[in-house]
């Protein structure tokens, strides 16, 4: 009976933790300071988030000073999202590595000193599937980036191939020139060796004739 109660207790705690993770949070960031939120994400899990600065004066435009710089990074320092001087935004990505991901909000220092409230909603895994529109847009942006990387890689490979072809042609020309020079050098060496041999034979014949040996 105690084990059943203990199991129910852990189930309730786990359910509360899962439920609390998918709820948005609000926090304050002072000008000149940074606030970071971490999220433990599994490999290949979908993660989406959205944020906006809460207007302190309802019905009036948001003050110009209420801007933040947002960066989302992985445990190993991979950059998954970056927005500079914004009042709201969103991100979506597939985690390629497991671990704690950090979303950091930096408020630039200015005068007069102020504090802004940020509403932040970050969901991962199953909970992230609720934001289909954000996820689709984020996936398309990521796909565009991946396609651009692939296109740049293909261009680089193509340029390398042309360079290697030019180098191959230069090497072929150098080989042809070297072979031609070696051929003439070999022919000259043979002719020179035969000439020396002929002179030596003539000299020996003359020497033997003078000695009347032949």
C-alpha cells in the first residue's frame, strides 16, 4: 500500500514538473544586465520558444529603451538563435546534441536606469508540437540555412575541381616538357658516349700501329 501511495506521489510530482515546464514564465531584466534560462533538451528533440517584452504602460507604445538581445546556445556553444535589439521574437530548432540549452536575454545599459519584464515561453519535446506555425516557420528558416550551406559547399567543391583540373593540366605540361628534355639529354648522352668510345678506339688503334703490335 505504501509503494502504491509512493508511486502515486511520484506520478503527481512528475506530472506537475512536466506541466510547469510548458507554462510561460515572466522575469525582470535590468538595463546593463543579462538573464539566462536553461532547458534540458534531448537529442533530435524539437524545441520552440517565443518571447516579448511586457508593456509597462498599457495602451501606449512600448518605450524605445525596452529592447533586448537574445541568444540561444547549446552546451558546447552552438548558436541556435540570435536577435539583436528586439522587443519580441521566436525560435525553433531540432537539437543535435543532448544537454542544457541556454536562452540569454541582455538589456543594454542606458540612462535613466530601467527594468523590463519579459514573458518567455519555451517548450521542448512533445510540448513543442503545440506550436505548429512557429515550428514550421522555424523549420523552413533552418532548411533555408542548410540549403544555403549545401549550395556554398557545392560551389566550393566546384571551384576546387576547376583548380585541380588547372593544376593537372599544368602538371601534364610540365611532364611533357620534362620528358622531352630528358629524351634529348639521353640522346645527347648516348651520342657523346659513342663519340668518346670511338675516339678511344681510334687512339688505341693508332697506339698499337705505332708499336707495330697490329
